C-alpha cells in the first residue's frame, strides 16, 4: 500500500496545511475583508478634475460631510542674510460636500481656511477673510462677513479657530470652541464670543501641577454640559471635568481609572473613547453613558488601537501598527465586528451614510470652473 495514502500521513498533512492557513490568516490578516469600492462615473457627472491639494480635512453634518482640500504653492526665497521671504501667496482651498446625492462642489477661495462646523442644514466657515454660511438645502453660499479690525490693526477672532475644535450644543444652542489652552462659547454662530476660560487655570483648581510637554485635552458634549478629559502626562490617569454651559460652573470632577487617548461622538450624542489602563497599558474602547457610567465596549489587550470613528450604527477603529494594522468595523447593537484591510489616507468616513468615500485620482492646478452644487465623479464603499 502506498505510504502516502495511510491514514496517519493524511491526518498529519491536513493538520500541517491547516496550521499554515491559520498562520497566514493571523499573521498577515489573510482573513480581513477587502473594501468593495463602487465608482460613480456616469456621463451625467462632471469630468472636471479635483483641485490639487497638500492637506485635507472633513467636517461632519447630519446629512453628510464637508470636505476641505487646501494647497500651498507659495514660493520662498532666501536673501543674502539667510532670511526667508515668501514671494507670493497662492494658498487656496476648495470645498466639496458628500451626501446621498453624491459628491458636489461647494466653493473655492484664496487664503487660509481656519475651521468650520455643520449643524442641521447649514455649515459655517471660518477663513482668513471672515465668516461665511453655506445653505445645504438650497446649496447657496451667503456673502462673506469680514473680520472686524481692532484699533491696532489686528483682526478680532479667536486664535483657537486655527487648529481648535468646534462643537455645537443642541441643548443650549451654543457654539463651543476648544483647544489645549482655551474654551470659548458663542450664541451667534461665532460672530462674537461671550465666555472664555483658560484651561490651565481651570484644571489647576483640581490638579496643581503646571502644564507639561505631554499635557492633552479631549472634549465632548453631554446635554447642557461640556465634558473635559485632561491628561497631565502620558503616565497618569485622566481627570474628567463637567462644565455646565448655561451657568459656566463646574458641576462635577472625578479621576477616571484609566487614561483617555481619543474621544469621538456620533449624531445621537453617544460618547466613545479609546482608553489605556495606566498600570498595565491595556487598550480598550469605552462608552461613557449620559449618567457618567463607563461601559467597556471592546478590549484589545496590549494591541495598539487608534483612529476611532463612530456613526449611529457602527464603530470603526484601526488595530495594530504599520503592516500589521487592520480595521475593525463594529455593530453598536451587537458589538460584533468584521475585520477589513486597513483604512488608507485617501479614505474619508461619512457617518451619515455609514460609508467611506474618496475623490477620483484626477487632479489639476487650474482654478475650478464648476457651478455651485455641481456633482463630480467619486468612489464609495459601504459598511456592511
């Protein structure tokens, strides 16, 4: 009898092949699903190229996402004394809006784009020139409201707009501007700012140490309050401060038994954050309930997780480093997840549609000759 047909040999060979498959699946993520991209490129869509850009940002709206692309083609020269001079100012930004109607052109402008926020059926833009409102229902852009000048020639706008985070409280109808240094509130869509607090002065009432190199803040909204997560150092736990936005008083403070790394919030107001336990460096995703209770949503052990995203139905995160990285897509109802190939830099999450979108790889340096609201070609991948 042929020895290769003996039962022990067949069993050993089968186990060896199975172990190879498991090794491939675990080590190289061979079981991770591929993103199923669909191209929207019908003849009805504009074939005009997207504006070339150097960096990009997105702002969430209830119906989609506002996409800002920005380029800086300015030229710098060095004089004989070694001083750097900018010869021209060609910084340019372009705005697109992605919703169930597709990818649409919004506007284009010169100068720096500072920040934006979207609420209900409009987006408010903050640029180098001033404030501007976009009506997402009619797809119209209001006239620019320039920044007011002070007596010494400087413009009156909060510096925190540059790099800070804008949050809109539905409960108090306030716009909240936050960064690592200040907290400001506005009742007129950012035209004026009525309240300002220095974050260092605030936290020193509860933790006396000066700000250090690794000081970090995260923010979220809960009913009529701003939830402040303060990390003094990457080895310490997080101080949570609840600031009432109506009377501007601190309602509650507490030390969390973990360190908050990232915070995100969906349209329903649900707060999720990536946490690391300071004593063992274990990573997890935690949901903060409206009553302040913390519920563990997912534990990854010592496996690094980041890039937390959430919609009303799904939670998404990246797990691992570099080539070992994969993307996990969770159902908020069942907490079950599907492994996908890692999210790449060109993919933008659209929580309103529970999908990822990306611009067509077709760029140009000319000024855009598109009509407001004109639809462009793009790709999208739904989250199953």
